[in-house]
C-alpha cells in the first residue's frame, strides 16, 4: 500500500512517476513528447493544470492541480494520464528500444496485465503552503543539474525551469499554469 495518498481537502500536489526498474526511457525526445502531449491534452480536455514539471531519464516530477481545485478529479485525471501514457510508452519501447526494456516491463506486470510501465506508486505529496511549494519547485527544477545532465536547470528541455527563469516569456513543451500565493 502506498504511504503517500491524495487527500480530498488538499487540491495541490507534487507527484513523482517512475519507470519500472528505473529504465532510462526518457533519453528519447519522442518518449518525452508522449508525456508532454498527454499533459497538454489533459490541460485542454480534463482540467489538469501543471504548475511545474521535469522529465528525467527514468522518472518525472510535477506540481499539479485541478482547474476548479477539485482534488478527487485531479486524482482521477492523473490516474488516467498514467494509464494512457503507460500504454503509449510500452508501445514506444517495443518499437524503438532494446527488447530488454519490453521484457522488464512484462516481468514487472501484475497478473491482470501484460506490461507495467510506471512503478505502482504515484508518490503524491500534498502542498499545503507556499514554503512546501517553493521547496518542491526548486527541487524538481534543479534535478537535471544535480544529476550532472546540464549546467543550468533552464537548459533542460523537458522542464518548466526556463518558464520560471524568464518569468513566463519562454514556455517549453507543456502548458504551465501559475499559482498566486497570498
């Protein structure tokens, strides 16, 4: 059972989705674009708002909320997002990556499925104040630099760091929705 969970009285979450066995699927621009396109679809069609994100080679982090601050709908949307992207990314791996990736996903699958792309946990962390939000925002933006992948967080393509660094003048692959803290 997942230690972290969604609470129906908190509408803002930091989530982490990790690929099974920490497989480096997101070294491909095409794999990253599947996730980015899905976030944008959920923004337009499912009221998902992405406040910040980063796609790392083996996982992703995001700060998300529902357009109407509905935590139950947010949880449902993120569940659907994971299912859809998981299916698309399994297909992508089968077509473009070594067969050991697909084999690892088959071995990680529960009895009721053929494959599992994402690890079971969503690791949702309720962000209840601006201090927690800022901590998670800084952590996810700095992740590529800390891992030695770039010199500056804003240099990582699949991240909202450049959006924040340029005060929204440059938007990356995913529609970003700002938050106002009073």
